[in-house]
C-alpha cells in the first residue's frame, strides 16, 4: 500500500531535510534580527548622565509649574518669576518620588530695586537634598521679574547631587 498517492506529495516528502534546515535558518535569522533591533534601540534611547541632569535642571526655569514667568498669553523660557521663587513651588514642581537626583537652587541678582548690591535668594532645596561635596554645579544666566514688574539679569546656581 502506498501512502503517497500523488507524485507532488512524494517529491515534497523527499526533501524533508531541506525544509528542516530552511525552518532552522529562518528561525535563527529572526532571532538575530530581534537581538540586533533590541541592541540598537537600547543605544538610541540611552541618555548620558550629564545630559540627563541638565535636562532635569531646565525644569526649574522653563516650567510654569516651577519658577518660570507666565502671563495670560504664554510661558517665558529662562525668565523667573521672583514671587514664585520659594520652597512651596519646589515641592509642586519637583514632587517627592523615586528620582536619583536632588537639586539646590540659589539666585544671585545684582541691583534689585530694594537692594543696591547683589542679593542672594536661596538656597532652595528639593525634598531629597543631602548636602555633599560631590555635588555638581551649573550656572544659568536668566532674567527675573520681581513683584513690581521690573526685569533684571541674574544668575541661577543649580547644584545637582546624586542620591541613588
């Protein structure tokens, strides 16, 4: 009794070694493609540590939830509202969470209307700030607007500390 009635089925069955190697080759190719895709994706989304710190630090002077000045029309970048610069806004814009960075902010303003010499505001610390000698410091040139609507050039000193 013949199992295979048609010649085509007989021809297909006689090439079983070819099909076995074909399926293995396709499987290996798929696995290599997935591993390469994952490796390349991991490299493209990696953010170096220094860049991550700087991006997080920009939140304080660019976000209206923090110290950025805003009017009815828009939010201003690198313009700090002096009336917001305090501990209450720090907890609102940088809530306590599982972050690995802590920040301490101080503002040096030369020639305010109230003070003829340079006046220092701060330091304002985030909730997870621990004083350390290893803290990195970044100084940003910003504009501030005081409660009277006057504009001044100032320096925002941002100290960044790893709290891992």
